C-alpha cells in the first residue's frame, strides 16, 4: 500500500472537526488513511524572520493550519458516505 493513489476527503481549517472526522473514519474501518496539516498562509512580515505580529496577542499563537485526510481511491466512496452521515 506504499504506492497507492489517494483522494482527499477532508481539507479544512477546523482542527476540532478534523479530529472528530479522523476518529469516525477510523471507527468505520477505513484503511490506510493519510492525515496531516500544512500552512497555506504566508508570513506577514519581511526579512525572512517568519514572525507574525498576530501571534503575540492575548490568546497566543493563532492556528492557521489546514488539516487534511486522504484515503485510498478504493475507499473514497465509503469515506464520503461516512462523513455525510456524521
């Protein structure tokens, strides 16, 4: 299953929904899921420091990650049905 084609069933900025969706798909027995997060937004400042002034507020660092779940193509329809029922 190392070189399996995958399709994205979840790609959003909502971490809580991502964790719940991941858990529901695992309970449904969806095999070989690939899950993770990536940062889509570029830093605001210049000079390559990657410090963002918005991270130093009262509530701390802002979560800007996009969370994704990818499943094998064979399990795509089953995963979509499970997510719709959720």
